[in-house]
C-alpha cells in the first residue's frame, strides 16, 4: 500500500484558491483533474475568482506538495523554453512527503525553503513559521513570488503556458537527469548571462510605470547597471569564479533589483 493511501484526510478543512492559479496548476500537470475533481475546461470557462479544493488537495496545498511539484515544472520550463538555469535539485523536491499538514509541513517547507534560497528567493523566518502552521495567505504569497520572479527574468507571456506538449508538463518520474544544465562552460557563460540580462531588461522596459519608476525614484537605476557589468559577473569573473558561481551571483543581482522594485 502506498504511504499516501494510509492518510485519513477527513480532518482537513477544505480551502479555496485563486481560480487562475488553479487553472495554471492543471495546465502544467502540477495537479490532475482526478486529484482536484475539477475539469480544466470548466475552470477556463468559469467567471469565479476562487475555487474550492477537496480535502486531500487542500492538504497538498498547505503541506507544500503542490508547490514542490510546481517548482519542478518551472525548473524544466525555464530550461527548455528560456534557457534559464536554476540550481534547484529535483531529487530534493521529490523528498517532500504526503500527509496531514501538521505532520509533514515542517519537513516539506524546510526543504522547499532551502531550494528557493538557491535562486535567491528568501522566506523570512516569521513567514516560514506561519507557512508551516498552515497560514494560507503566506502560502498564496509564495506562489505569487515564484511566478513574479519567473516573469521578471523571462517575459510577460510566461504564465500563459500555451500549447504545452504532454512531455513538457509535470510528471512524477521527472528527475535531475531529464532536466539538467547542459554544457555550462566558460565559453558559453557570457551568452547565458547576456540572455538573462536581455530578458530582465525587456521585462523591466515593458513595465515602465511599475519597475523603472520605482527604480528611478529610489535611485537604483545607476547602481543596478553597474552591478550587472562588474567583472565578477562578466567573462573575467567567470574564469575566476567558475560558471555555476557566476550564474548564482547574477541571480543574486536580479533578486536585489527585484526586491528594490517591490516585485518579490
């Protein structure tokens, strides 16, 4: 018997989440129609702002299982569609446990928090404690943050997930060998960094009333461009620090700009 089959979810109070988020979770394969007992087509046609989850899916949302699946999908999507490289480890995300939130949430969200830190999304200690205790508003916010971060480093169409092929959707058997960082070398690192910078600049320019205005108001613009061009992140820095460390430093730079723009 699967461990999940021994869990009694009757004690879980059903929750409701944003309908558009739920539709994205179904579209990407993060959740299945059988798990949610909801039709993707019905959700797409609905005008409701929020939708109810059943008891088991509510538990999966609160205990971090759904978020861990979404993170796995996003890592794969970023790599294959945008050539963005995330150092999140899929095998670590597979270590999250099914079960009642009070029993497994601490284990699961601690794992998730450690992986998010690798892409410079940091959860404050107090917020993490609230998440572990089942604060849905804080969990909702983590979904919002990972989606905003993803849009900032890609483009405004990121969340549409149009024309996804079946093999591009989430799958339980996905692992680090199927979504790996191919050929990250000193020779191609400059190209990868340039791609990230271009995606970020395109995203910023497309939202002048939000990001750029706030950056200018807070006096960040003149510093952020200088930060991105520093040799520590450029080709010379790549030779000194190695490809992985240099890409991590660039991600940290994007995070700083995102936080100062009130986007993360």
